[in-house]
C-alpha cells in the first residue's frame, strides 16, 4: 500500500447545495449521536478508500465522462446501520436515475482498473450521526433534492476531525 503522502482517502458523492444542506442539518435534530458537521453532509456514490495520487487523472476522467443529468431525489426516511452505529436519512425508494448513475460510475471505475474493496451494495443515504442509536421513527420530513453536483472528495483526518476537500466536481446538464 502507498504511504499516506503518496495516497489519498477518496470517495465520489452527490454534493448538496446550501439549501438542501440546511434541510439535512434540520433532520439531525431527530437523531442521537455525534452529528456530522454540516459541510461534510453528502450522499456517497462510491467509496474508493486509499488510492495512489497517480490514479487522480483516471478518477477525474471517470467523473468527467459520467452521463449526469439532474436527479430528483426524495429524502423521506430515517435508517440505521447497526455495526458502524450510523443514523442516516435517505429515500424510501431510490429513483432509477440514481441507481443507473451509481452503476455507470462503478463500471467506469472497473474500466480504469481502480482497486476497490467488495461492498454489500449501494444503499443511498446521508449519514447524519455516528456513534448513534437507532432513530425512534422511520418517517422523515420530506426533502426534495434536485441533485445537480457530483464530486470526487478527499477525506483528510486532522486533530479537529475529518475535513473534506473537493478535488473535482461535475454539474448536471
């Protein structure tokens, strides 16, 4: 594995605008746990883990080549991942356009031979809190998110927490 100076912890995400981010922050009041800081709220499409900086040109090309139109996404339910103790909000039914976008991204990453760990499958969600308990309700106040931004993000650990650095973004057509 490359050293930390030769590699970055990366992921692709749907990146909310300020209005949607504010609405997601409001949902955090309905869950217990260590809240994700507002500027880090997002919906992960593909977690890449540690990747060599040499992969960045291919990763930029992958996002640049994605067919990406605005996706209407309704965030309307709370959920919980027990093992990592994560409370989240997401769609009760993911739109086909979102599933297709994520699938196409994974195919592009395979075409570019990006090394990825096998995952259990795509579960669209926005992490609201970590070290959380399960939400007491499943229905969330509905947020209609017209997704217009997809981004390649570097996750940098600092003494004050995790910072996300936007490396590349793509706007919907």
